[in-house]
C-alpha cells in the first residue's frame, strides 16, 4: 500500500510542477506534496501495522485534505 500511494503522489508532484510552470509560481502545495511523497517512499508496511492501519489511513486522509486545501488556496482562491 505505501508504494501505491507513493506512486500516486509521484504523479501529483509531477502535475503540480507542470501547473506551477504554467502559472509561473510554486508554493506550499508543491512543498507539501513532495514531503508526503518522500514520507510514503520511506514507509514500510510493517511500520504502518505497528502504528495501526486505522491511524495511518486517518492521518493520510487528513494530510491529503490539507494538500487539497493548499492547492485550492494556491491556484483557485
């Protein structure tokens, strides 16, 4: 699961970089996406189970929502 999420975040970072080039600016959204991608790349499934799958998923949903809000503020507000 961490690798699948990491792969998705690889795409998110790539698309955000393309949007940033089109708009001529980068900001917190790129930084957050890169940080989440790095965290997911370094995460092992054993770490997730040790901390708790439910807690991991809750945290991931929260972070994903924060990223969505950062993207909205950066490009749509």
